[in-house]
C-alpha cells in the first residue's frame, strides 16, 4: 500500500468511496459532478495553478496490486477563504461580588471566525476492507511528512475538527438545545446542507450574540467539546502527535477542534532526511509490529509518495529500500527520503501528554 | 382625613411598622433602619432643595390619617431613575432570522440589557395599609405623585416609568429569575430581592448577565412570564392603565415584570388638572377631587369635594384647607378623583 | 394636470430617463433595466392583489403629466420594510458607564444593529423631476402615498418610516460610511450605494459590522453625522415634519442618515382627510386639496380645488374626475394640500 | 546567591525594593501596610493555611553574605478568584460575499475572563546592584523548579502578562485610542488604580461589547500584542522556555499574555532528580559561562531553596555539592535534588521556536 496525490483516473473509485461513507462524512459528496469539482480542485492544487491559500491537497491510499483507491485523506492549506469559517469559542465569564460573597465562573460560547487562515487536517475515509495492517495509521499520519516537507505552503497553526457527540439515533443534544431553535430543522438536515457546501444559511440564521452555557440543557452542556464515540480513536491519534483541544467547538454539534503548531507535531519534529540505498535484502516491514514501522516519503511534491518500511531498514542515517519499494516511491540511490516512525515511541512521550 | 405629605424623620418607626404589614414587594424601600433613615433624609433634602434641578432627587411621601396621626402608606418618586447610575432593564426586541437560500424567516425575541430608562422619572416605593387597598385612598396615595409632578413642571423628566412586580411565589420560586439571573448568582429570588432593597438595585443589576438573552433558550415557564405582572399588582395596574400608562418594551431584570410608561402630560391626572385660588368655606359639596397645594417643600394632597365654577377660586372645606395648609387666596391644584 | 397612478410596464423607459435626471440618491430604485422591470411587475401584482394581506407588497407610483403623457416622478411604499427579510438599521442608544468607587458617571452613545423597524410601512423610491422640486407637485408625489394608505386602512402597519439620505458628497466621500462600513467592506460609498440598489439593501446590510459600535471611537466627523440629513433632503424633511413625522432613534447603516417615523393616523394628511361622493361639475372653485379615488387596483390622486360643504358629495372639475377615473357618485378622498 | 520563600523578617527589605521599583511595577505597593498584607498572604501560602487556589508564592533572592533580599519573584496559584481577571481576547471576524467579491478578515477584541483559574508567573524585581552574575536568570527561572516539584498545586496552564508598549513619555497609544474614552483618565492613573488592587472600576467603566480593531487609531492597532521595549528580554526568556502568545492582551495597554502548559515548560520537562554527594572538591560554578550552569533545588516546600551549580558537578545522575552549597540548600547526602540547566541548550531548541 502506498500514498500518492489523487489523480483524474480516481474519479470512479472516489464515487464508490462516497457511497460507502454514507452520512456522517459530509465532506465526501455523494454526487458525481460535485466529486469531479472536488477532484479538480485537488489537481489544480498539486499543479500549483491556484493560489496557495486556496489549495486542498487530496491524497489516495492505493493498493498497488489492483491500482485501486482504498482510502483518501486531505490537507487544507488555509481555511475560511471560500466560505466563512465558524466556530464557537468557549470562553469564561465571571460574575463576582465580595460584598455578597458571589464568585461564579460560567462558560460562554462566542460565535467566531478565529480559526480562519489556519491549515486543516481534513477528510479521511478508508474502505472497510482495508481497515487493517496499519492502513488507517499510514493514511492519516502520512500527511505529517507532507507538512514537514512543504511547511511553507501551510499556516503556522493546523487544526482538525472532530465530529461531536450524538446518540444512537443520530440526535445531538447540543443541537436540540441550541441550533434547532434558530434553524428550525433537524441536526441531520443542517449537517447535510453544510456538507453540500451551503454555508450562507449559517450566517443568516445563527445567533450572533454570545450564548451562556448554563442556559442550555444539561445534556447539551455535557457534550461541549466532547467527540462522538466513533471519533475517539482519531482524537487519540491526533493527541499522540501533539494536537490539543483549543477551546473552539463546532457550532452545530459542539465537537471539539484540536490544534497544533505544524513545527511541534511529533511526526514533523522527529522526521529526518536520509540517504537511500536500494537492496534486495532490505527488511520487509512487519505490519503486526506497530512500533517497528517507519513512514518513508519521497520528498516530492507533484509525485508525492509515502509507504511503510521497517525500522531496521534505517541504519546510521541511511535507509535501505527494496527495489519494489523504491519503484513505488519513485526513488533512486541519488535521492534522499524523509522518514519518521509511524507511531510515537511510548517511552518518549512527554510525561504529562 | 387621609393626607399625603413629605416623609419626615419622625415617621421612621411608623414606616417600619407599615412595611412589615404590607404584603406587596417594595424593593425600593429598605427594611434596614439605617438605610430607611437615610432614604428619609435624602427625601427631606429633595423637598427642601427646590432650586437645584441638576442633582437627582429622591422624594418619599407618606399618607397620614390626620385624626389619629397614624401612617397608612408610602409612595415615592425618583427624579432620575438610577440616581446617576445606570438603571438596568431588559429590553425585549425581535431579531429577524431569515435565510434567502432556504426561503425561511422567523422573528426571534431577544432580551437586551439596557440603560435606556436611566434618568426618566421613576414612581416607586408604593406601599399601602392592606385595609385601604380597595379604597379611594389607594388612588390618592399613588396619584398624589402625579399631582406633585404636574405642579412642579420642569423639575421632572416628561416620561414617567413604573416597575410592576413580576411572577413569583411566597416560597421564592420565580421562574424568570431561576432561568436567568440565578444561573450566575446562585441565590434564591427572595434573597436577591432582599439585597436589592439593602444594597441597591444597581449593585445587583451589575452582577446579572450582560450579553443578550435569546428567549427561545429559556424554559417555557420563564419565557411566558416576560412582561407579566403579579396578581397582587392588579389594582395598581388598573389605576395606571386608566391614567394612560402603557406597557413598554422593558422588563425588570430580576422577576421579568413589566415596566409601564407614560408622559406626564398624557396622564388623566394632568389632563384634568386645574389651578385656582383656595376659598375655604363651610359649604364645599360637589364631585370628588384630588386637591393639593402648590408647594415644593411642603407638598400636601387630599381627597375632597368641590364644584369648579367659572371664577379663579374654588370653595374647599375648612378641613381640606387646614390639611393642605392653605389660606384664602393660596394656589390650589385639583384633578378629578 | 399631474396625476399619481400605479406604475405600469410601459413606464419602464420613462422611469429610466427620469432616474438619470434626478440628483437625489434613490437607492431603492435600481438603475438596472431588468431589475427595474421586476420592481414594476411586483408593484403591479401588489396593486392587483387587494385581497391578500399576508404577503409583503411593494407599491410603485408614477406622476404623469396627463397632457404630454410624460413622467415627472416616482414614489413607492413597501407594506413591510425588509419584504420579509430583516430591515437593518443602527439604533442609537446610550449606556451609562458609572463607577461608584470613583464617583463618576457618563453616558456613552452606542449604535446597535437592529431589526426593530422590520415589517413597518416604508415610504421609499421618491424621485422627482428637478423642475418640479419647489412646486406643489412635490407634495402631491410624496403625500399621495399617505392618501393611498389612509384609504386602504388595515392593509398597512400603522407606523410609517422614511429613510432620509445622510451626509456624503459627489465624490463618494461619506464620513459615516468611511469610518464604519468601509473598515469591513472596502468599497467607496457610491459603489456600495450602487450595490444597495442592485443587490438589495438587506444583502449589503448583512455584510456590515454586527457588534455594537461605540460612538466615542468614531472620528468626530463621522460621529457628528449620525442622524444628520443631506441638504438635498431639506425639502422632503420639511414636508414630513409638517406631516407629523419625528426623528427616531434609528439611522441608516450606510450613510448614518436619520429615519423619520409617524403613525398613519397622526399624519396631517390623514387627520384632514374626508370621504365624500364625487360630483363632477363645471364650477369647482375653492381651496387646493389632494383628491384621490378610493380604489386599490387603480389608485389615482391629483391636486384639485373644491369646497367642502355639508352634503355627502363634493363638486370636482371634470378634468379631475377624468384623471381620477371617477363618475358621479363614486367615492372620493380628499385632504388639504 | 540563593532563592528561598519570603519571610516576615524581609519586610523592610521589601519596602526598600518597592521604593526602588517605582511606577511600572504596580504589583509592588509603595505602602508598608499593603506590603505587609502581601507578605502575610505569601506566608500563609507556604504555611498552607489558605486554600490552594488563593495562594501566592513569593520568593526572595538572597545574598548570603549580608542575608539581604536582592530581588523577589512570585507565582500565583490561580488567578481571578479575588478580583475578576480581565483580558481582551483577540479574535477574528470575517465579512465575505462571493457576489461582490468581498472577503475581509478583521481583528476583534472581546472582553473576556477566559484566563481565570490559570496559574501566573507574576511579580519580578531585582535590585539594580544585583543585575549581574546570572541573578536575573536565576530569580526568574527558579520558579520552574518549584512548578516541576509541586505541579499539583498549580493549574495545567500557566500564563505571564507582559507590559505593553508605551512611548518615552509613558503614553500608551492603545489607551489613548480606547480606554481613555471610557475611563476619562490618563493611562498612568488607571494603571496606578489597578496596582492598588482596585479593579471594580474596570467592570463598571469598561466597554462590554467587542471592539473592532480597525476602528482604533493606527498607532493603537500596531501596539496590540506588542511588549514594552524594556520587557523584550523577559519575553525572550519566557519564549525560550516554551511560552507562546495566546491571543489575549491587557485591557489597558494591549500588552500580550503568553502561556504554556506547565508540563511543557522546558525547565520543567528537562529537570531531573539526582542523588547528592557533598564534597569539598565540588566544582565552583563559573557565572560567566552561561551555558555551563545548573539550577539546583532542594525539592522542599516550606524550606524551598534554589542556587546555581556547575554543569560539571552533575555526573551520571549524581550531583556533587560543596558543603557551603549543601548548607544553603539544607541538603544532606541522604536527600535528593532537582536540577536543570539554567538556560535551554541552543542546539536543542526546536527548529521553529
């Protein structure tokens, strides 16, 4: 399996993915024309025919045996330039008086566009058949090597928005307590509209003044900044790379946004550039030994490639690749590679992380 | 005969007794003796200080039974609501939330903290002996203030406001307070009410939420009570609406009760008011009127009968003349009861 | 004779020519032909749709010289300001900033974005041939709308509002815009004004700052122009104030010009209005009146003379009768010019 | 020189310091009664006779030759509990329309109490006579070893507020463009009032609605988040420890607040616990060799001590102390110490820091 930029020929595969993804992954439109538009936007990003801050980099996880797309992931160079980007900023308001012995800290939600111009860890979807062999980890974390290589194309800060809590029936207590009063529709409908790229209605209908959290239902209060149970693993992965909750939440379901400085992301900070040796004897990666895997990128932009190698292939700053690996990576011995361990070394994780 | 006159220092204990007997909430009169005494002293200054229009003045009247000398009610006026500090209310406004794309439009009621009523004339501190609640002396006690304002043209803002008590019960349950202020000041309504009288309403108002409140986010019971008055206020509301007062967009920030407003010159009391010279007489029949003297420092007002003739003086009974402290030829004001 | 009547589709080119000649800013009439034609079509629907009070209606009148057939003015009414969407203004309010500790208190003027005028009756789209600016036909063109509203009781919100143009010059310098909106939409005032006519004012208003604006933070030139009208609006202001309109707390969010308001029933036009039967006659002397028929779908209004007698009909000239399309016995409304 | 908790006997020395500090250091009151109150608050913090979040830990830099206080520094356990803590949160507001091609990002200042309950790096003052020999570095950074040792007494996040820009005449362009319109007084007067602990007037007079930055004077706009030139070194020191601007500024002069997670502070993260050996041969610290210095703390609470030692005194996790050092630190050979290099190793500083 390897990672490469999305290509025009992937359209049918993408459309398959979209149908599989169903609701919940609103960024994969279940509509061929829209999917083509999304694809073209990605192609022009890699072709550098659009301004840097307009770019969406879309990557495919490819099964080389079938040349079939098994999953996709994306990086947004800079958010909030085509649409307005909304979050609630979770602030504090204190009411206090010495005289009558009152001191109360309450949370307040401020409608904000503060995250505008951040970069974003966006869409990720992996076909169920391929949810094994570290494919999810590779697909998600491969982006950090791209960030490390081309940091000048991204903002200093990068964020990821996490799906918020909803119950088994898809009901969001936060929506029911807040958004519903203003949008007069169900959460799933609002979510669907946003997924279609229709965001103007948000500005039109959203309450503009701050919302006092104590005025929401108890259930709603408890979901502020809480992720959907299915999103816990993704959150854990981001946290392991150094992302932290930044006090911004989604305006619909109050799912948290997490943020990091690009330079501080574990996989960016720890990645290193190595010489390349091509050798039939290169060790095969053992996909069951999670801690013994390396991500290797070819450091190229238009022909960006990432795959997994064995930690033992890296000796004294030189990476040994098999001819097959080198071919997939489009690397020769005169090239260099960028590598980092697939997962953080648990013993090196900062004590309090 | 019941006489309205300025409160004086020796009324202190009588007022205290009166307040303990009345059921109505009178947040604007403190039950604490020191503070009550200060209120009386401020009022005395206000009545004496006829020349100075610059400073906010806080007037307190009492209703005295001239036979027994006992007090049966109090009522007050602040020449400037807030007394130089912000006078807080919530202002009910509606925002239109409409989407062109979705072709929907709805009006969302929102409460905005507002100082807009600051500096207007505020009628307050109304408390009456329950035995007189359904009598004409209820009207006397309340409307005497309009007589005073009307005779002292130029000393008061032309717009008068009155805060009417909102919905709460004896146990201190107040749906509006419980849903709004209490989320920030965790005290029950009766305690807050106590602080409002003791500490000043402004002090308390500064503690409540400053950002606008979206009404749809309130529990229905709280939302329903916005601008609703307590049934104990029916009598005063009936009187004020008859005077020409109307419900404003403003509500009390604590209990959600309505603020009524009217311009002095549009009140019935003012419109029906006439000025003539006093002619104390044995015979003084006729319709019932509020009759007052024309003095600032020693304002007095009673209910009496008279017949308005075409001359510049009217006959009033000797008893009325004595109560008002007027002699023949002194100015009188009167308005139909 | 100058006749006010509903705009019809064949007026399109004449209205275009008229707009190009008038100096006044008429943001509510688009100069784009397609949009203008749509406005006329909406208006025609409004005049025909007498039965339906539920939908916002947008009426457009023209003033025609009945001799030459040429148009000399336009004026309009929106039955609901905002036409179902928010109608944006800034509302000037004052907040009291006072410190007990420091013993200081000051009132800070603040502009709040407000939808409060949404749904009220809006008089708009007033444009007149400059040659008629100082004539009585200026009054006719403007006040005919009040005649229409008065004859169609129940179809309009009782409160009427008019936006008066604020201070700006031909070069597009507008101190209020430059200090407020332009910080967020970097377009000069004339461009914004153009978009307001082309795109809809609501569309533009949604782009301007939503948080309250503290007036002390504005440059003095911008602050001074809050609620000030352009001198080109003197004539219309004079007329409206005489009618009984008063300055409200609201201003235009773009140029800071004042919004005037009045209840229909308090306008002079309405107060002086009488309804009688038409009696076309050779002799029709008397004082000058605005005279209109009583129809919704084909409303007409002119200036004519008559003598109001005690009977239920009044003599009007044949010319007036013909212009108004009334015959003997038809209903007439008239109000002193 | 060594660091220890402030003591009652220091009152006169403190009063001397306050007189020397003049205006600009508003947290050192030039008034004996107030200074005594401050001292008592610190004593009760170390005696643990006040609740944890009410504590202010005040430390003295002591010249052992004269037993004289040469400087002080403080840590606030949790801010905003006695008074309300105000900042402006610097947010973004976007006005955009595809139709007319407008997309404008503007800054907005939101009055907030968001930093309430953070810990704070507070007061620092060093007598001019002692501004040499790494005393300033020791005084400031010694606090991190206290944080490392007693992190459970502090919040997860710690902040420091930096003095904002003002010109040679003490005028703050930010104040002149904003605060002055509401407070009707000069910056220095407002600053003085706050220094006296009188903060109620802020709530009374401060504008409550958000302020659009483009409506302020150009000079004011430029000072948002900018420190006073004299504060640049302090800012650099905090940044070298991992503190970053957090988009909160002072409401009077718009000076930035910087923040870090306690666990991520360089001196906290890198500090280690060592065994102690007492030996006459222990190397003397060379105070001119900035990179060769260690801070050593005795890990005690009420009798907390810190001083400087030589890097070369640390060998294989054992720290060699001279008898004099051991005495000042109140350490014996059965005790352990916590050590960290005084300054970050420049070659180990993260690339982008």
